C-alpha cells in the first residue's frame, strides 16, 4: 500500500502542468522570448527546450518562469533531480509561484521526501481550495503516522477521494485510528463499493463495523472472505473474535480450527486458539492445539510462550518452565512479555549511529539515568565480531545499566535490562537481585518475572518457582485476552 500511495493524488498536478503549457495560459505569463520554449515542449522536444532555456537564463538569470520551463523539460527528459533543482531555483526567486511549487511538490511527493510537506502547505496557503494538494499532504501525513493532520487534509479533499482509492484507504484507516469508527466504517464501505475485490478494505470495514457495535453487519461483510478460495485465515480469526464476543464460543472454535487447517504456518491462528482456550479454562485442549503449531513451526518463540502459559494455568509448572526457557533460547529479545524497547532497538539497522548518539548523550548529560539505560541497550544490541567482543559488549552494557539504576533507583526498565544481561553472562545471583528490585517497584513486571523464573530454575527454590510461574501465567492470560479484544488498525495496514 505504501508503494501505491507514492503515486496517489498525483494525476491532477500532472494535468495542471500540461494545462500550464497550453497556448493562451502559460504563454501569456512568460517573456515573449520564452514562447519558443513552450512550442518545443508542446512538440515533445524536451532536450531542445532545455537548451533554449540556457540561452534565456544567461540573459535573465532571475526569470523564475523560465527556470520553471527548464524544470518541466528536465522532468520530461527523465532528469528528476536536475528538474527539482530548477524548480527550487525558481522558488528561491518567487516562493509563491504555483507552477514551480506544484512541480517541486510533485517530484518530492513521488520520492516521499519530507520536503514535499512544506511545499504542499505553501500551495494550500495560496490556494486553500486545492483538493489535490490536500490529498497529497494527507497521504504524506498518514505515512508519518500523523492521522490527526491527515484526516483534516483528507476531509478537505473528500470529493476527489473516490478516484483515489489508496488515499481513501489511508483516510479510512486514520479515522479508525482516531476512534472515529462510524466515520471509518462509512469510508471503508465507500471503498468496498468502488473495489469489491479489495480484501483489505473489506476486512477493515468488518472490523470498523464490529467496533461500531454492528456485529451482524461485520459478519455479513466478512462472508465473501470466508467463502474465498483459498480461505482467508485472518478473516476467520476476526469472525471468530466477533462470534466469541457474542458468546457464540462453539462457532468461534470452529472458525479457528478452520483457520489452522487453511494456513497451518500462521502462528496467529494457534495463538488465538490458545487465548480462547485459556479464557474458557480449556487448558489441555489449548495445549494440544499449540503443540500442533509447534510441530509445524518449531522455531516459534511465541508458540512456546503460549503453551508455557497454558501449562502454568493447568498446574504443570515443570513443563511451563521448560517452554519458557525454550522460548528464551529461541528469541532472547522477544520471548518475554515486556522486553525492553529502547530507541536502540528501533534503530537496529544502524548500530554504529545509535551507539554514537547515545554515547554523546551520556557525555553531555552524565547524570541522565535514562540516557545510560539507552546506551546500555544500544551496546547490548550491537552485533559482535567475535565471542570475545560479545562478552565485552555484555560487560559494558551491564556497567551502563547498573549506572542507570544508581542514578534512578526507580527506573524499572534498567533493572529489567540489567537482570537479562546478568543472566546472559551467567551471573545468576546478581540477575535474581535485579529482578527482585524491579518487582519491588512494579509487582506486575512480566519481564522481571520471566527472567527471575529462568534464573531461579537453576536453583532449588521450587516452591517459589511454582508461585512465580502461576503469577506470570495469570498476567499473560489477562494480557492475551485483552489484546484479542483490541482491533489494532496499525497492524492491518503494515502487512498489505
């Protein structure tokens, strides 16, 4: 969808520029000597037109209209960067010149450059009724996750959105994210009417209808997806959730089983079944289904965590701990419920830049506890070149995390990270101590509970382990049920 949005709402700007070059419009606004350039552009002789602007600009280098003509020729000759430079040169001379503004905005929009945003806003300041500029700005704001601004710009362009399905989809999603569910449903409905085969729009319509308390309409909307071949397991999961919310558990179970058959390699199918089983205390049935999922997906940490929760709820502490440990082995960063999520993780594609940034922050603000925590996390995420580098990274990260807890004894995230690092480094007693410190501050800290279970499993504290496993599984169960009742539109968008 993001790729399609790059080109949404562009057509009208292209038509505008074509009109600007037609006889009697643009020609009246340029020097008489430039009319020959327009003639060449109209004939498609773009290279010749550009050459002619060279001569004109030597005579009058501040003619922003000739600079714009030059940009049009360069753009048509497939030289977008040179064209953008020419448009910018025109705007440096005449900041509100609409043909140059729209040309530059169009090029920046195509490349999803942030420079398009102030240019589009300037167009709107000159032409508040410019629906195309509003639509393009709405798309860019949507891509920046600024749905408040995007929804306002889409509303100003609503009359043209029926011809721009991708922009209409973005508008609908933003309305849903803003909890304007009835409006979202109305716009998703419009999109489904325009594109009946658009499965994503149909799914989101059903989701919006359900959130608008019209479950029957939601199920009717989903039916074509449920009848489709191949079957749509995501639609089955949503239908199951709707039926469960109507206390129609047998139908929900039937749909989730069908989703597993339709797509046995989708972890969410098993996880939703596990959540349903836990909600109805059908732990053994849930264990069997998740075990089937593990057989198909033996490297899924999430499935091991889900089965561990079911084992814990069913009183089988040993099996629960074994599954937790297996999940931790498969994915040390994600298998726990609340692993630390610092900026370093989001910048994982550029460890060097993240490290440099946080090291500078700590140098400039040596008493900033959160800064030391972020640096510790950045170090822990740094890819080592060798085993010795790995151990050195862990030691450095431990030092920074410990410093964070000294500076702020109530920073739970730092204790969580410190405990995980100690455990990773084989320092069991310090890991246990850090976990207990975190739990003293936040008794429901699932990260600390999880790490403490892994650490204590290497000791003889069996009775305490049993209680901790029960506490963690209770928290996980409540979280899973809560999450299953939340319809997260952001997830629906990103996988299209």
